[in-house]
C-alpha cells in the first residue's frame, strides 16, 4: 500500500467514526434504570381511594 492510500484510508475511517457519534440514535430507546421504572409503575397505577358511603 502506498503512503497516500494509507493516509486516505485513515482519514476516511476517522471521519466515519466521528459522523457515527454525531448521528442521532433514534432507533435505540433511552435507557431507564430499574429504580426509575419502578417509580413510574407506582405513579401510573391508580390508588384505591376510600369514599365513605352514607
């Protein structure tokens, strides 16, 4: 491999990695920790409200 080709290959590889970091990752959902998932589940469940019947 000649020197110019090798340099061009390195530059392309670096630019691909940089572009990959900048690209949005819309297909991957944001990570939610287990504790946060439990909190959300508790908030979403309707609490039993005691209403006095007369």
